[in-house]
């Protein structure tokens, strides 16, 4: 899904959930969740949204009209220590409320 389609859905009052995933200490990817399917959010040129900081991702999402976003950071602990594969994955998930911006032309 691209960011303009997401903005249009938001203005109609229906949109998928948005998640920002911390992949690395300096890589943050944005996804839309529709049912149980995660889909990367794309910019207007079709490139995957990728940021170097959590705040940069949130600042951009404000411009799209997103009001809430889940921030997700999965721990590599179980991969490094070798926890049972049936164990529940460890992740930090935080729902954030964003102040909106009306600068859609900057997208």
C-alpha cells in the first residue's frame, strides 16, 4: 500500500493499523496490518518507507494523518540464547498517539 492510498483511507475514516518496526538500532520500517497480514508501506514513488530514527518515522506518519501507530521492537534474545522454539516471541509493543499534521503535499 502506498502512503497516498493510506491517507485517502484515513480521510474516509477507515484504514489499516500502522506499525513501525525497529529492525536495527538505526533502521525503522513502516507496515500496514490488514487482518493478520503485514504489508510494507510505500512512498509515492513505490519505495519502501525506511527511516534512521523512530522520531523521523513518527514525524512522517503524522503528515499522512495517522493518529495511532504501534511501535514494535522484537528482541533477538531467543536467537542468541537459544530459547525453545515453542516459547512465546519476545517483543516490545507500544501504541503511540500522534498529533496530526496537514502537510500531505510534503509526502
